[in-house]
C-alpha cells in the first residue's frame, strides 16, 4: 500500500479535534486512508441505501451505534451533522467522528454551518508524484496519460477504460445529486471543451457560443465541475503594478489523466506529438504544487500572472512576505529565453521573489540569475 503524505497531519488533528472531515474527488483514496488509520472505528457508508435511510429516519439511533465512527459521504444526509454537533458539544472528546465527502462546496457548507470550530478539514487529492517517488523513472507521457487516481495505479487498470467508467459514473450519479442537467450530451461536450482549453485563460463567452448555451449555464456548469473536484480554476494575481492584468482564471483538471482521456488520448504514444502536451505538463506541475500544500493541511495561495500584452508567469505562490514564481516548460534543454516571464515579473516585483524554472531535463541549478529544477528534483 502506498503511504499518503497527508497521514501525519490526519493523525495529529484527530488528537486535537472531536471531528475530522476529509474531502476530495471520488476515488482519491479517502475511504482507504481513514479506514487504515482508524481501524478500531465502526465504519458506515451513506452510499448504502439501508444505512442512509437509517441515518435519515433515526439520526440519534444511528449515531449511538458506536463510540467512534467513520461516516462516508456524509453530505448525503446533511441533517446528520447537526446531531453530530450536539454529541461533540456534550462529550468534547478528540477523534470521535471521522467524516468524508466528495462534493467540495456542498460538503463545506454543511460543515461550516454546524461544525465551525469543532472540526479539522483536510482535502485529499489523487496520488502525488512525491507519493509515487519509488517508481523507477519518471515517464512524463505515462503520467500524463495514466493520471493519479489510486485505483488505476494500485490495480494496474487500463486508464482509458477506467476513466471512461469514472466519467460515466460521474455523469450519471454526481450530476443528479448536484443539479439537474437536462441535456447530458451537451454537458459531455462541455466537459470535453474544458479539456481542450486546459492551461488556458477561461473565456466563458466562447464556451457559450461554441455550445449554444447561455453564460449563466456556463457559470452553473463550471461550478458543478469545481464542486465535484473535476476542474481547478487558478486565479490571477492582482497587485498594483500600474499594469492592466488579465482577470479571468486559468482552467486545469484535478487529475491530468482525466483531461487526457477527455481529449481522446488513448495511449502514451499519442502524447508524443500532441499539441496540448505542454499544457498537460503544466497542469501536472501546478496540481503537484497544490497537492503538496494540501497534504500539509495549509491554505493554498496559488495564482498565475498575465498582463494585457501577454507577459506571463505560469504559477505564483504568494507567501505574504515573499513570492515564489514558477515557469513551467516541457523541454529537455533551457535557454535565456526560457526565463523571459520570470525576468519580466522580477522587474515588476524585485523584492523577496524566488524565481524557478521547472522543466523535463535532468539537471538542476542556477542560470542567468534564476533557479532551474528538473521535474524529479521538483517533487
């Protein structure tokens, strides 16, 4: 079993809070994680119809079944959280309940309303490259095609088949729970259009025009994809540089393998000359940075920068008193031009700016006054 980087923080927080909630995409390994670390706890999944009906009809009776409980997909019975609040307020015992959920915003609303100040909240994404660091070598084409969902890796599943089933399950199950969508075929096209715009600044008007839908529908569908951990929107960084900057987010996928599947990529060979390979690699690196932060249970302050004439930095981490900037290149070699975006931003913001180029070559070091890191050293 592959150990998860978030595990030490999960154990630590369960000794401090009465309730620990773990959220993240379906099949990111939430259930495996909590069952492995809390083996003595009674486990209940609200995916199970009988269990769900019991929790709805008799919440007090359901919660009295065990001293310590893991409750999977708790958002399916939102009222249950209010009863959990009453129990933990009365007993005030650390690690009493471990909750999981797959719908980002719905789950957050339920927890914030009833368990504010009583629960630790962790986000578990699919495997990180750091968690898979024992793999013999880094094969970029394999990573972009396969992605990082644990079941695909643990069971050696064919990524195309597994991601096809994952998408079908998502369309048929999660969408009905989150919002009624009348035309699933157009929504599927919308999902594929998102993949074809991976790494690009989001243009809602173009989405609406291409699919013949309204801007309000685009907003609604994007919120659904965000809520179910399908897409990740990287916001622009605003600072008073006396420059006009782009104000729309950039679009990425929580799992790069899913993006590749939606682009119609059916094997690693197709990636070798694919026009969006560079964007997919950018997606991979940005999500690795996000996973690293979330596995430490910290709040990500990740952004990108682009002004109105096209000067850009792929990734920016605002640490309050300092800024780290990253340029991401799908290239085996680097030149002075590779650092163009980093140099431009450093001229705008010269203080406390650590600038790094991440690329697919083998060496790491410093050149032209900037750091450069191989993808292996980055992880």
